[in-house]
C-alpha cells in the first residue's frame, strides 16, 4: 500500500503544480494573463482525452512498468525545462510547456490504475489499491501547491520547485521497483486454479 501511494508522487504532485500552481506562478511571478493560462490548460486537457487512453493502450502492449517508468523519467527530466519555457513569457512557449507537462503526466496516469491494482492479490485488491491511491492525495497532491508556493516565496526562484519535482520522481521510481509483479500470467494471490479433468469415455 505504501509503495502504491509513493508511486503516485511523480504523477499527482507535479499534476497539481501543472494545473493549479501554474496559475499563481504565471500571474503573480511572471505577470501573465490568467485567462491565457487557463486556455492553455484547457488545450492540454483536451489533448489528454487522446493521450491518456493511448498510454493505457501502450501499457497493455509493452507493460505497465515500462510505460509508467518512462513517464516518471520524462516528468523528472522536464522539471527544469518546464519553468524555463514559462519564464520566457512567450505565448507559444508557455503553451508548449503546459501541453508537454500534461502529456508526460498522462504517460503515468494512463496505466496507473491497472499498475496499482495488479500490485495486490485478488483478496485485498480493492481495499489495497483504494487506500494506496487515496494516501497519495495526502502526501502528494494536497501539499504540492503549498510546498511550491512556500519555496517560491522563500527563494524567489523556480529552481527549488524543479528540485522538488525531481525528488518526487526519484521516490516514485523506487516505489515502482517495490510494487509486486502480479497480473502477468500465473495465479494471483488469493485465487485458486481450478483444473478440470479431461472427460473420459466409457466403452462397453
């Protein structure tokens, strides 16, 4: 359950920075128009209607861990370029930053539900996945904008926020390796294989 919560750090914490904190950062720190930032976010969300199922499908073909792990790496690698693009204040580059940030988020969000569920045996899957999923909201999603705002107020720079995102990604990658491998063939914990004996014919 703890691993399931921590594997979401790289998805949920940056997500709330990418959709909520960006409004505060863009308007208060960069002087950008709030409506423009909201429109950019809407464009990225619309693209997510395609990218989330796409990455879910790719995880069906190539594996949950591979797709999710690539998503973690992309979010971590984009932490500094994201703010660099925003800091240009150029509308096209700001849009690019917001769109790419949510595409990299979607690389994790698409396969996430299946990845977490498959980490639990069938007898505890619903409760384990549910508790792990919601625990991430307490340790990742909820505090993220507050942490970012505190870093920005204290330092006046986005560097610390980028380091925070990278730190979340490092923890998530470690958790990804700790999630048990289930659901890829074989019997699940708590499930029984039922072997049906071959039918026999009786000769008279």
